[in-house]
């Protein structure tokens, strides 16, 4: 059963379409895992996330429009709950999954790059996914046109790089070879996503902050505030540079959406409802254009009070399990989540489930080490 769970989880870009939207293939493992998981008391907070989301949809249905994505969030938290239980039940198998899944992604990314450099068909390198529009093609890297923005087993280079960033944290927790860590960071650079370049730059900053004994989270909060204040200046600089067009689109939509958030008191408090990826592409939805950052996809959809209400159990679960991380790992974790939420705001993405699996593994590994020390003592 564990193998089925990990096998289905290894194809995050494959989904079934039942006419109402895409259902990731990993959710097919849910009926099989109910009796093959080790659930701790604090893991019930993840079940609370699912239950709370269900009732929130009903309570504010007259204010915040219901969307099919709401069902996806309910299923997603159930998947995370059972997945965390699988990790706790058999941590050695999860360690094996982390390393094997990473190798599969690296080898596939190398295959993608080689095929495209030799002029091969785009269809040969997109066999792993069916969630994109048929016209989608893997673009070249802007700064290095001889390279391609490979996707690994994910849908685009940015999600692939975010996965590699989380794997950098996982490698630190698992204590793998430094060679694997350097290869991983090399692919963060070679994949060509701008979030990867920012990550590598801030990784040095995170290292220095850790050596000084500070927590990076405070700097992350200050960074968000600075981004809001200086967004117009950054937009002008991007326009004058005549480059990084995708960054301009994201920053511009984020800036405009943020300052239009309070146009309705009920919308500010309880949100304006979710918009699917298909609707974003087609523009078939009411209201201003939304970005793909966390504010645009989640907070704008659920409102300030709604988002706090929905995410509180998840936050509690995280702090119950993240205490075992070292300061360096906590700072790395803050950096990864900060960049991920700015780049890929939908919590439905597999990367966020994978991140929580890593945190659960770290917590259990810490407890096992403590038990061994107590037995020796």
C-alpha cells in the first residue's frame, strides 16, 4: 500500500478530468491508506483543516461564492493527513522516496534538456503531464538561451525549482552526501526559473543570518512590507530594463489586487471565492485579474478573517512539529516558504504536501533520537 501511495504521488502533473476540473492522480491512493497510517494527536489538526474548510464554504456561501476548488482543498488536506501518517508509519521508506523521486526528476530533467537542445519534439519532453494547454512549450532560459527551462516531473520550471528547494531542506534533515546537495543546487540554477536565482542569492544571506544567531522569519515579514511599499518603483525599473516581463505581470497584478482588496467589507473579511487555473487563463471570472501568488489565490479568495480561520489548525500543526529543526533548517524553511508562496500560491500543489511530509519526518526522527539517548542514559 505504501508503494501505491508513493507511486501515485510521483506524478504530480498527471490528473483525471471528470468534467468538473482536474483531479490529481495522487488522490486515488486515499481509499487505500485509511488503515496504513500512523496518526498522532496533533495530526488531527490537519483533519480540522479539511472539516473547517467544508463548514466555512457552507456558512459564508451567501457572501463568498462556492467553487469546485473548495472540494479540492478538502481532499488535499485529507491526502496530507494520510500522507503524514504514512511517513510516520514507515520513515525509512519515506527517506527512500525522497532520494529516488529526486533522482527520477534529475534524470528526466537531463533528458528534457538534451532532447530540446538536439531539436526534438516538445511532445517527447511533456509526456509526464496533462494539465497544460496543448499549445504549451518549454521555453529557453532568458539569461542563457542555449538552456531550456526544464520541468522535471512537474508542470513548469518554477514549480520544479520550488520542489528542489524543499528537497534541499530534506537533504539537510536526512543528512545526505554534500555531493547530492551541490548537484541539487546546480539544477536550481540550471532550470532557469527566476525564483531559483533569488533562492540561491538569499541562501547565502540565510547562512550569514544563521551564523549571527538570528531568525530569518522577521526579515521575511519586513521584505513583504518593503515589496508593497516599493512595488511602483520596481515596476518602473522592470519596464525601463525591458526584461523580466513575467515578473512585471506578477508584481503588477499583485500590487493592483492588494489595493483593491478592501473594495467590499464582506470581501475583505470573508473573500471573493476561488478562481481556477483554467479561468485565469481564459479570463472567465468576475473581478480584477488575479496573480498566482498566495495573496491572490488564497487570501483574496477567503478574506482576512476567513484565511486566519482556515489556516489556524495548519499553523498549529506546523509549530507542533517544526520544533526539532535546527536554526539553520528553520531559516532555510522560512526562505523556501516565503519564495514558494510568492511564486506558487495555491496550497493544492504537491510541493506543499511534500514539504509537510518532510517536517513530519524531521519531528519523528528527532523523537527517535531522543528515545535512543534516553535508553543509553
